[in-house]
């Protein structure tokens, strides 16, 4: 009587477990130690199109799924044969959650011919003596996630290629454009040289001409030709400066970063020393807030802060005493630096323009190539941060930039190593 | 004094640069024959009597002026061949280029180039460099002396 009661209680427990698995929305099946299916839930029926009644007690789950004989993850768990998993699944690993569990992923074609990407999880079920008496396997359709991942991967690859293209483009432009400039400059100098040598001959020759002819020849020889040569020369020089600026920008984008501890108070103090003369001229004072020690590439940070401080000083208003304030704030992820001045300010429409190459905003009374902030933005991005500015024309400007607390794993840019050689190796 | 019988090999694909370099060498008093080739492949064939120069027995150049950015074989590849061969490795090589990238300069010196000259757009500097090279040439002794 007592035995009967116990048996009944056990049966009830078993039924309870079965109902639990049956009502689970994740496709799940259980096989016993002889690989026979003992449980096949509704969600599994929906996924495979195979009824539970058709498969209970059958010992070949692989055939049901794939249409040919092959082991599934639960079979490997039963046999403890983990080495063979590799050949059967594209992605596989030990389960992170369940001891001795396995996880794998692969494409699976369902009965309607639809391709699904499935994540399989299998785990052993052990008795009180630790013997594996069954294995449970769940199947999750992660096709959407997989497709999204693939799409993202493709976008990332495309972006990387585009980036590389732009970098090598800047490099090629800078180098291959310089070669013709050497000629322009060289041969205009040759012409100047020829003119100098011709001058005495010209003088004696032209003396023999009639007045009108002579004046015409002199105007050509002494004015028109030298003037044309001068324009060629100054344009070549300008072109050369612009090309060098692009080259410098592309180098900044590829520069090798060596992150180390940098005391930014010290760094800024030493930059300000180089600007002392300009600061005195402008009767400018500088306030340095408490600044942190950060981990970043020292050279890049020096170039960023150097450019921003140089700008702050250059564009102070002449009408009032200048004041520049450098502050910083930190959270767990980033450090933000602010460089605030009471200078002439930047019009709202020009705020984005100031970061573009060769673009300069406001009155053009201070010499410059319009590259400083383009360099700064490239360097800030290289360090993994961002830069922006807030300004009130006539009141002042605040440039703010962030750098990550922990430097990005950049090291030497792999793309860069490739670009270096391209202009040469691409030639036919 | 300079060995007049030995030619100077100029490997440069830009005809304008060839002319400018030649003019300045002549102005500096260099009278040696200047052999002009416009690609790296021909330079290697000339130096090792291969290909179109197979039948010739070309004299060993006094000096090689080598552009970095060349068709067929780049200046790097030509330099590598020159420095790897017993017959040519002692010829002084001057690399000429528009590139002042530190990596490329280092690479050239690593491969054994003797001087690296950046072709400046500043023509005065450029002609001075070439003329100095010419003056330098007209006073050095050849390795055989």
C-alpha cells in the first residue's frame, strides 16, 4: 500500500515535469541513455513539423531533423564524446551556464525548405549516483539575430574598406600631386634663369627697334613674362602648402599611438610657456582648473591641446583683456576637457565649418591654412573621443573634447601599414 | 678626381625631373655620361645585363640616382636587388623622391641606400641639393682608386 503510494507520487512528479517541458515555448526534447526520444514538446513539433507521437521511442533524432543519419548535440552529451562536435556544428562551445552542457549553432532547413539558424543547448540529466540517464536539448531560432549580425558585419567591413580607401587616397593625392609641382616650380625657375641671361642681349636688340615696337617688346619682356612667372610660382607654393597640409592630416590619422600616463596639468603648463609671449601681448590671464592624470598618447594630446590653446590665444578680442580657462571633468568612462576663452567667438553657422579642412571662419585677419582644427578633430577621433564647440559671437568660445578613460586598443593601425606601400605596388 | 669614364645611372620616370636633374648636375660640373632609364625593370636589366641589355656589357655606374616611385619595379625593389648582389652592392645609391615619410626614409636606409634626397618643390633647395651632389661627385674617388 505504501509502495503503491510512493509509485503514484513519483509518477505524479514525472507528469508534472513533462507538463512543464510541454508548456515551455522553447522547442525542447529529451532522449534517454540509449538515445531514444522520451519527450518531444509542442514547440518542437511546431519547429520540425513532426508530431510527438511519431517520434517517441525512436532512437534517431538526427534523421528527423536533417533527413539523414547523424548525431545531434544531445547524443554527444549522452556519449560524452565531445571531440566529434566540431565536425558537426559551425559554432560550438561548452555551455557557460550548465556544467557538462554543450552549446552549438548551425543552419537548419525546416520541412517547408526555410533556412533557419538555430542555437542548440544540450545538457545531461544525472541520477543520484551521478550517472547520465538522459539528455535534454533546446533549440532556439536565432535567424533574425544571425542575419542582423551578418548585416552589421558587412557594414563594418564596408566602412573599414571605405576608410582605407580615403586614407590611401589622401596619401596618393599628396604624393603623386607633388611630382608635377616639382616640374612647374623647376621649369618656371629655368625660365627666370633664361630671362636673366637674355636680358643683356634683349637690351642691345631692342635698342635697334622703332619707339613703338620697343615699348611693346619691353612691356612683354620686363612686365608680362615676369608677372606670369610670379603667378605660377606663388600658386605652386600655395598648392604645395595645401598638399602638405593634406599629407599631415593623413599622417595624423595613421600615427602610431603609445598610451601612457600623462599629467595634463604639467602638459598644459609647458604648452602655455611656449605661448607666454602671445599671452603677454594680449594681456591675457589663464586659469587652470584641477586637471587629471590621464592615460593617452602624449604626443597626440599635446598636439590637440596645443592647437586649441593656440587658437584661444590667437582669436582673443583686442578690445578687452583676454581670459582663458582650462577645466576637466570625468565619469567612469571618459574625461572631458573644456578650453573656454572670452575671445571674438564664432557665428553659429560656422560652428561645424571650423573643423573642416581649409575652412576658416570669421574675419581673415590672422594668417593660417585652416587646418588646425581639422588636425585636432582627426587626433581626437584617433584617440577614441569626440570634439565640439559652443560659442557666443563677441563673448567667447568653449571647445570641449573627450577621451576615453581606458585607451582604445589601437596600437599601430593595420590599415596604415597597408596604405604605406600602395602607391608603389599598385603601379603596373 | 672623378672617374670620367664611369657613367651615372639616373632612373626616373618623370621626364621633367630627368631634365632638371641633368641640367643641375651639368651646372655643377659633372661631365660623366648620364644614362637615363624610366622604369625599375630596365634599371635591373641594365645593371645585371638581362633582358634588353642581355647582349651589352654595361660599365658599372659611378653612382645610381633612383626614384622611389617607379613603374614595373619600385625604387625599393631595385634598391633591394642592387644591395643583395655582390657585383653592385658597393655602388653608391641616392634615392630621389617626393616622399618625406619617416617610414619610407627608414626603409630605404635599412635596404642600404647611401643618401635619401626629398625632391622639394622649393626649386632653389632642389637645385642646390643636386648641385651639391654634383660637386660631391666631382671630388670623390671611385672605389677602385
